[in-house]
C-alpha cells in the first residue's frame, strides 16, 4: 500500500551514477542496498583485458 493514495498511476525514474559513492551531509558514504555496482565502460574493458592476461 502507498501512504499517499491518489487517483492516477505514478512512475519511478531511476538514475545511475558512475564514480565514487556519494557522501552525505553527515559524512557517511552512500551504501548499496542491493546488487553490484555498475562499472563505466572504460573500467569494465580494463578489467576484462587484465583478466585475459
């Protein structure tokens, strides 16, 4: 159930950020709740090249 009921459908938009985890105003790093980090193309290609050596 939703705490705010409405008469229309709502949509959720997700953003994916590349880079270091964000740091909150309290100084703590953001934590992933679920799943693995998404790598940049450059990082993923570098990891594959290193694994092939």
